[in-house]
C-alpha cells in the first residue's frame, strides 16, 4: 500500500510540474511608422505570463530610451526622429521573475 501511494504521488507531481506552459511574448503596435509627436499604442498579446516590461532603444540622446512601462497597454509619443527598437519582456511569474520570453519590433519616427 505504501509503495502504491508513493508511485501515485510521484505521478501526480510529474503531471503537475509538466503542465506549466511556457510564456510567449507578443506585441501589437497601432502604427509602425509615424511623424514626431504622433501617439502610438502598444498592447501586449502575450500568453502564459503574469508580468511584462517594455523598453525602447533609439537614436542617441532620445528621452524615450530611458522610458519603460509595465502596463498591458499604453500610449507613447516620440520626440526624436529615427528608428526605435521596441522590446517586450514577458515573464511567467509576477514581479518580473520566472521563465522569460522576448518580442522585438522596430518602429520608425520621421
């Protein structure tokens, strides 16, 4: 009887831990090419995640390079023309921990 209990407990444990789905980062961007000062909406369509962080990397000195967001959806305007890389880090756990997935897209500000 004791061996059956250990075997059953082991099988349940294996199933419980193997069912965790990997996070998948996904972003939707309202516009990928706009003029300076035009708002762009960023939306996370990520799956199996509990927290996310957005980052921008663009022309040297652009104030947007030091801005970030942890919102599922937000609007951002850009003040310096150029090409920006948008990164979405999607984490399986709260507080930016656990398994990570990254989505990267470019936008052009003219």
